[in-house]
């Protein structure tokens, strides 16, 4: 009978895989660290001097990857 620990070990490795970030995603994370509180995409866009649509699109990817969490309505925070 196979041990179920192997599958959970594989799962842990998969969860710890490194996420490759583009420059804008890195800048968004840096801005969030600098601000130190839940922020709206518009705040980050203003801070970085980029269109809010670009930040919104990147934010979806960052949430999906687990690097950012949705906070109160319309805001995002670091986990």
C-alpha cells in the first residue's frame, strides 16, 4: 500500500516554487511594502506613474500567485 506522504511532499514542493516576476510586478510589490497598508490600484498607479489598468491586471496575477491578498473592498495587501 503506497504511503500518502509522498503526494503531500510533492504538493509542498509545488507550493514553494519560485514565481517569476516582471519589472512592473516587482515595482508594485515594492510600492506596497513602502506604503505598509492596504492600498488601491489607483494609489499604486499614481506612485509608479503608470496607468491604473496595468496595475489592475498585474494585481490579478499577484493575487492568483499568492503574493498579494485582497483586503477590504477595492484594496490589496501583502500576506
